[in-house]
C-alpha cells in the first residue's frame, strides 16, 4: 500500500512538471498547468509575483460559464499582484471555453447535473495549489464568477477547508445545503440588485440557510447592477446575444475591494 501511494505521488509530480510551461509578464510568473480529475485532463493557469518572498496564501479562481478564458486569467493576475499565488482552474477539461451562450449553457449544465464531477475537479485544483511549493497550505481561498460563484459556494457548503470564498454575481441556490458546524469558510456574496436570475426569495432563503447553519457571511446587493456586472465584456456579449447582462464599473470596483478587505482579514493575519 505504501509503495502504491508513493508511486501515485511520483506520477502526479511528473504530470505537473511536464506540463509546467513558464513565462514572465509584467513581473509576474505565469505557468500553464496540466492536471487531472477522474481521468479527465484539465488545464489551469498559475500566476504569482516572484518578488514576494517565502510562502504566501493561495487563491483559486473559478471561471464564468464561458470557461477558462482571458477574463478569469486577468483576475488571477490581479490576485498575484496582491501577493497571492493564484490558480485559475479548469472546470470543463482541456481548458475548453466558448463565446457561444448555448454551448456555455451545455458545458455548465454538465457540471450542475453532476456536481460530484464538479467537486472532484475543484478539489484537484485545490490540492495542486495547496501543495505548490510557494503556497501556504493553511491559507487557501476561492473566488468565482457567475457559474464559478455557484461552484465556490457549493465547495464552502460541503465543508472544503477554505478560509474564505467570494461569489461575484453567482447563483446562490444550494445543491447541498449548509449544515451547522460544517462550513469552514467565511462567505462573501457580491450580487447585482438588478440581476433577474437571483430573486428576492432566493436571497432570503440563502440568508436563512446561512443563519441557521451559523455561517459567517456577508451578502451585498449592488444597486442597479445586472448579471455579470464585474466583466467589461458583458456589454458587448449582452448586445450580441440579447442577454440581460452588463458591466457596472462601480459595482465591479466596490466588490473587488470587499474581497481585498476580507482577504486581508482571513489570509494575512
């Protein structure tokens, strides 16, 4: 048994090292990382500031339903600039992404309808980041956008060892409801008050769920903000596909600052 565990560990190290393609951009080290879950090849994006000395907190970034695209990578870079090891993970496999909402919906539903697969893919990224040489394994957080927001809330609800999760305009209805004593993470939800995909009833149910489970959380509604309010590309995508989404600069900046403030409290103390 010990030999088998050592062999699996060595194979995992080989997989990561073979896929580690490093570049440097604007003082940040960026790496394309291949890893796997349930036999599916996943392609993530790791970025950190090499000038930061020693181990630092790690933050996972879970993409929108479009997949691991440039937007998710940009957010990872912003986290690296704050001094964190950031890993934008891949929920669809092979780094797949799309700009077609019908295809995006199919990709997202493939995870929503089999959340065990989603959890396994998240945990594969989580374990990679946690064990990465410059990451402090005791200080891991996760953020997610839209689809990704739903995923990080799910991972908090099932008790993943995370210091905090932040959902930006994500779905809040539970696949697995939070239970008292099970949630480890502080939960921050940044929601667009004008987002029609999140109803007042859902918001009240979410707050009741969190209160009943004794979860430390903060739910913030941004006036006038539609779905996808943090993504500058939401305006053009909304017009192109007649979708009720739009960028809101005020909500974007304020929600990011809320995340920054939370991470200073839970990751840097």
